[in-house]
């Protein structure tokens, strides 16, 4: 991962300026998943715009995963942000930590940022 962008992402996740959402990059009510925060940083850096799709937002044609342009910009290998371990969980995609599922708790932005800091 690009170290400069990583530090910006960590700062944004820890800032308290983003409400955490689930299952989408960004919802129309302004909540973001951890990957949506990275997309928002990309938008601010490049002048790209979010588009509204139904009740949610789309960024560069994607509603749920990192668009290829953001992956390339951040130097990430996956549209799901990469695999990290949080607590006793096995390493899973950042999107899965953000959203949770039947076997995994939803993780906070602070927990996700701590994992990104040491594992990506």
C-alpha cells in the first residue's frame, strides 16, 4: 500500500469525521464503510465526484467495492481492501470486518485503522 495514502486513510478513519455505515461505500445519509472513506480521500485528491444511485452513492461506478482507479492510486491488490486480522478472527477482507456477518462481529473504524496500520 502507498504509505502516504495509508497515513491519510488512518487519520481519516480515526478522525471521528466519518459516520460508519455498512454494506455500501457510502449511503445517501452520509455514512461510509472503511473502503468508502478511502474513496472519499481519492475524490478529494483527484476531483472525482460521488454519484447518487437509488438510496445510496456510487463512486466511479462502484457501490460496494473499491473502483480500479482507487485500487491503483492506493496501491492495493484487492477491491475489498486487503486481508487483515483483528482480535482472534482469521485474516479476512477489510470490507468483511467493516460489515460483519453471522460469524464475525462488525469492527469499528478505530479497530480497522489499527489493523491497517500494522498489516497493510
